[in-house]
């Protein structure tokens, strides 16, 4: 980011006029390093020069605000872009919906979703996944499943992210049997579970003391050609403190490490 800023200053010194794409890149980079103040300083500098921010700039700003937890500011920017006749696109709505639903602001998130549809902007898989993930994290998996049904009705196919969110929801709510069936359903639909999918269910099994079931999933992972990552090793290590047979788990960890 420092190098980009230096290049920007050199452009100005040479009399070159940076365009909206240059500013977008710098604003995005500022958010990337957690410098919200700099991001808005650049935005105000751009707007103050009499140039019109485009949809990409507003989307970057809204996304950055949501990720920083500044939801009121994100909503202000959204209203501002509408007032300036800069029409939001699917990416803008996705950022807003994801930020609001992650916070549990369902009414506002649903309002944004409905407005999106009313503007004839079709929700995509990312839109639905944002809602589904947040619902599952808030232990509202049954509602998330209804949204998956709507997703399919709209012609959008659930993907590995969709199913992994549902797996997480079932595990959080203690429904390991449903999670196991869901994992099989993924495979039947031709969607290969990834490391996160497996680690989610392995974590649920280990916390419930079902070590053998967890190890069966490890076997499925290997058959699929997936490697064991640090997350899965940490899950087994954390099991030691709540396990009736810690020596057995230690041996399992040792065996898994040898086979890695």
C-alpha cells in the first residue's frame, strides 16, 4: 500500500490526473490494511474534485464499512449513491445484505433484498449464500433451508459454500445426524465437500465424544484426495481436555500426523 501511495503522489507531481479507477484501487487497498480513515480521505478528495464516484467506488466503500462494523455509514453511502443517481448493482446489494444479515439485522437485510428484486436486479448465488450463512450462524438453520428452496426455485444452484453453511448450522444446533445426511446429499448432488465442510462435521463429532465417527470422516477426506490441515489437527488436540481416553486420542493424533 505504501508503494501504491508513492506512485500516486508521483502521478500528481508529474501533472497526471488520476481517474476513478486509480482512486478505487487506492481506496480498496486502504480498507485492505485496515486504514478506514485513509479510504474516506481519498473518497472525499475524489468527490471534492468535482468527479462523480461510480458504482464500483460506492460498493468498495459500503463493503469496507460493513467489514469494519460501520453499518450506519454503509447505509448512508447507499442512500447517497441512490440520490446521486448511481444505481447499485448485484455486488453492491450483496455487500449490504451480507453485512446486515451477519449482524442479525434481518428486517433491513430483507428490505434490501426486496428492493434489489424490485429494481429487477437478480439475486445470485453469492446473495443467497450471504443470507444462508448468517441464518445458520444465528442458529436459524430451518429458515436457511427455506431460503435454499427459494434459491433453487429462482434457478440458482446451491454450491459447496451453501452446503457448508448448512452443515455448520446443524452442528451448532446439535443435529449431527442431519448434518451427516446433508454431507451425503452434497456428494449425491455432485458437490464435493471441501476441507471446511469436513472439519465442521469432524468438530461436531469430537465435541460430542464421537471420535470413531470423526475418524470415518477423515477416511472419506483422504479417499477424496483432501489433505488434513491444521484446523483438523487442532480439533483433535482440543478434544484431549474433554476426552475420557486422552491416551487414545494422543495416539490417533500421532497416527494422523505420521500419515499426513
